């Protein structure tokens, strides 16, 4: 670790002296791109983070949003927390521990808001699936996520997995967490009052993860898997489970004034940010920290990123009770200092063994002698990093170069592509039923978890005696990005990703509530890379605003660059929506009913753009990105209404792989589809990937047409059958016919390759 010369000059000017080694390391980590967002913060104001449901927006460990009452539409008493985190570099160096500790970190972000974690969503990005190294990373990452999530008892209910050659040298692991809290339980990371104690609860501190924040702010070197291993943390999910339950008791007993998870930059990062947010300072005695390794020095204690640790602000009279609860759950507990109205200071007294070691080298250290290793203004430490002003180049618009491919070959190739094939191999390793809230699990357009809350309203107007009733809200969750889209057109692709996630929740009958994002990019010092990153920020922000969906928090991960080159600009969006109740139309068709396609602009104009499609990725071509619907907000709202109608039998979003893949995914062994594709361009109609489309199987097609009148085009494609076969015709006759068993075999690519 080393502080850049230009940053050192600013620090020296502020302090009026040279920084101590501990201060220099602390500034180097907290002023890194990973913590300070020096290249991205100037762009993030594009996001609209406010709204009537938003309780806590960006800047805390997680965002907090009020759930609407399912009957009145007003803000209810229940809050959900939303957070998302990247653990990209660690997952390349050590796939298992890198991914596992990403889960642990985002769960602790949830705890620090006074919330109980109820659901996880992971979005994963790897190099080409036919590369052995990509499979090795995939297997290790999935094992790490499943091990940690399953052990702590938090279900993984949603997510995505994508493969693209430009992730070969730098995979992405983005994990989101949803939690539950309410106004009385809500805690923030804003220190409250001088004189309150700072209490560290959780695992003992070791030497793992040193310099993790600075490591995450650099390009991955060719030898990263060996040389950067010490920067990767090691997780202990069983300790995390104890911490979850202990945190619940602390919150229920109102013992916490503020809280911060120990993540990037360890204790130094968490404690300094906590007091800085309150405009305060702290006095910390580092040797008080409970440690698991002998003779740790001040710098190691300050910056180690050992997992499963929380920093709490506690009033003096509650310290003993906090210690009792920690002991009850077999967790370490240290009172490490207190909140002050001065600087952020850390002192350290060497142990007897350390003094003996110093004496052997000729240095003198007396018992009781305390060194001041950090003495800085907390706000300057957290907010003083200068922002970067970087040049950006506009990405080139691809020229049209369409391959000629036999349609049946195209269908089998695209349906069996790892990007569009079933992700069952991934999600079957996750426990998505634990917690008994999961109403719709992974493998559908969006997951739904049940939120049950008591209401003071009587069960009916006739019940004069009153009494509580239970109101049920379904919380729909969708998470993911589309590397092919944003590699082709960063701005348009990011707009499409926002619409795609909103369409996913609408297909389950939910309307968007809020979102968090994880913005992943390469080295921002390269103008072309920074131009692509700027495009995904603007595109995502614009579409979320059009959908009236506030982006209430997120994470930025840059320098995802390696000897293989930069990653595609990747804006993962985790979006939640709500609905009354938690029943939802299935994805698969029933054996009888009319099939409609809504929202397809290409069919209306008889002009299809295949840019960003899996078809072109498989067959080596290029094209412009498709145009999006003109009224995306109205389309999403209408789709949610139609999905909840009694006459609706099935709904499925149309996106990755196009109409051909969506049709193939809807058939079963007992229910098939017979459809006709209008127009002369069957390849374009079947494989373009314009988002904002859905297939709706209904008993009342006229009602669907009426609902979408003046909102989006509606085309009748055909009807369901009882033979489990997908039959697709054009105006001249049959194009192809394939049975459910063959489709299932095509879609089993990942499972077949990894067994």
C-alpha cells in the first residue's frame, strides 16, 4: 500500500505535517476508487434517489424504503432495506472465499440498518463458458455463495449468470440483499452524541484482507491469483449467523444508537465513517480490539478486513447489556473507544512481547507508553479525496453485418447458449425456501417473497370489537444486466436493462418500487472505457426516472481490467416491486388459451434490429440496438395489471434470446404452443432482443387488447396445445417444430457440462 504523491501533498497541507504510516495507509484505502468513488461520483448525481417511499437514500450501508399499504396505497409501517455489493477482484483470486465474503458483507450492511435479512440475489459474470478457467471460477463462486447463504439461513431467490469473453481475466460477482425493519427499529450509520461508547462485536481481528480496498481499486495483474491472495478475506458463516441473531436482540432492546459494518478498510473505515457522518470524532485505543493473532501492530488492527464484525455506538449505561448479549451468542466484544467532538484519533500501546522485540532492535518502549498513530479530521478523511476529471470517448455505433444462418440451426444454437440456457445448475445449489417467505423462487422472470404484517384495522366493518388482521404484500425481486447489450451500445443497453428488470417484476403482477445498482467498469483512465461507463450511468438513470423508480443506493466497481482487457460496461440493477398478495401467473403455459405478444416495436414497423442479441454473439455479426417502447412506464403498469387479471393464464418476459427463447421456455411436456410469426423476416422477428415485451396467455384476448390500447402494440401469435410441442410458422407455412424433451435437452447446457 502506498499513498499517491498528489494525495500525500493534500494530506500534508491539511495536517501541517507528514502523515504517520497508519494515517498514510488509511488515506490510501479510504481515498481509493473503491471507497471514495473518485471517478464515478461526479456522474452519480444523474440518478433520481428521492420519492415518497424513500426513507433513507444513498450514503448509508443500505437504503430504506417504506412498503405501501396494499389496501390504501399509503406508506405502511413496514420498511424494506436494499443493498448491493461487488466482490469482483477477490472472486478472481479466490472464487470460494471471494464470493462468500461478498454475501457476508452485504448481509451485515443490512444488519447495520436495524433490519433482518430476508432474501439475496446474485448476478454473476464470467468469461466464455467453453473456457476451463471460466468453469473453475463459476463452480467456486457458486459454491461460495451457496455455502455462506445456506449456512446463515438467508434464501437466495433471484439473480443472473452471464458469459462473455471479456470477463475472462476479471469476473464479476454482484450480490444484493433485502431486509425487513420498521420505523422503531431503524438504525443508521450517523453517530449521535459525544461520550457514547464505540463497541466492536463479532469475530476476532486477524491479518486477513489487509489492503482489500486498495486491491479492489487496481487492475488485476497476471499473477493476481497468487500475489494478491493476502488481500482476500476469509469468511465464517456460522459466526455471521450468530451475529445476525445478536444484532436482532440488540435492535429489539433499543441498545444501538448507530452502527456500521466492518468492510472495506476494516475498523478504520467503519469507525471513521460512522463519526464523520455525525460531524463528530472519536478516540480509539487499538490494542483493546479482540484479536486472533499474536503481536498485531496498529496498522494491521486498523485496516484488516476480517469478516463478521460490527461497530456499534452505545450509550455508557447500555454497554454491559451489549456485552452480555455478545457473550450469550459466543461473540467477541470490545469497548474500543468513544465518540468525541474532536478529531478522529487512534492510539496504540504495545504488548509486552512487542516491547521485548523492540528492545532487541535497540528501540525503547516503556509499559503504559501510548503512541498516537492517527489524528485527523474525520470528515476530511472520508470526504477529502479530490474527484477525477477524466476524458471520455463516445463508443462507436456498430455497422450492420448480419450472418445468414439456417433457422433451425439458429434456434438450437441460441436456446442452448449458456447465456439463455437454464441456470438450474446454479440456483439448485442455493436454499431458496429457508425463511418460508418464498412464493416464487429462482428460474422465473422475478422472485416473490411474502411480507406479512399486522394491521390495527378490524377484519371487517361489522367487527366492532376491532382486532388485528394480517395484510399480505408480495415483494418481487429482479436482478441482472446484459453484457451483450451494453457492450454493443452502453447508453441504450443500460436503458434496456432498467426496462428489462421492471418488465420482469411486472410479469409477476408487481409494480416497481425502488432499485439499487452496481456499476461495473474497466480502467476509467482509458477514455474509451470511461465513455462506456458514462453511457451506462446516463442510460440507467434516464430509464429509471422514466419508470418513476428511485435508485436509492448502490455500489461502483472500476478497474475491472486485466491482461485480457477491460470488462464490458456492466450496470447490474436489483429492482423490487410490490403487489397485493403474493400469487402470480406462472411462466409456463396451460394447455388451452390464446397467446399474445405485447410491446414489440419491430413487428409494428417490420424492421428488426439485432444489435446486442445472442443470435449475433453466436454467429458473429453486428447491428444497431433495437428501439425501446415509447411509453415504458405505461407499458410496465399495464402489464402488471393484466398479469393480475383472473383471465390471465401465464405471462413471460421476452428479452434474452428473443421471442424464440421465450416461446421455448413456456412449453412443458403437457402443454405446447402453435404460433405464426408475421412478416417476412423470421430471423429478425424470432431473435431480436428488444426489452419491454411480454407473452401473455389469456382466456380474454379482447380485454388485453383494450388494456394496452394506446400503450403498446398487441399481436395474436397463436394458441396453446396439449402435445408439448412448439410449432412455429410463417405466412408460407411451417418453419420448425420441436418437442419439449428436445428443448429441455438444449436448455440443459450448463448442467450437462458441469456434472
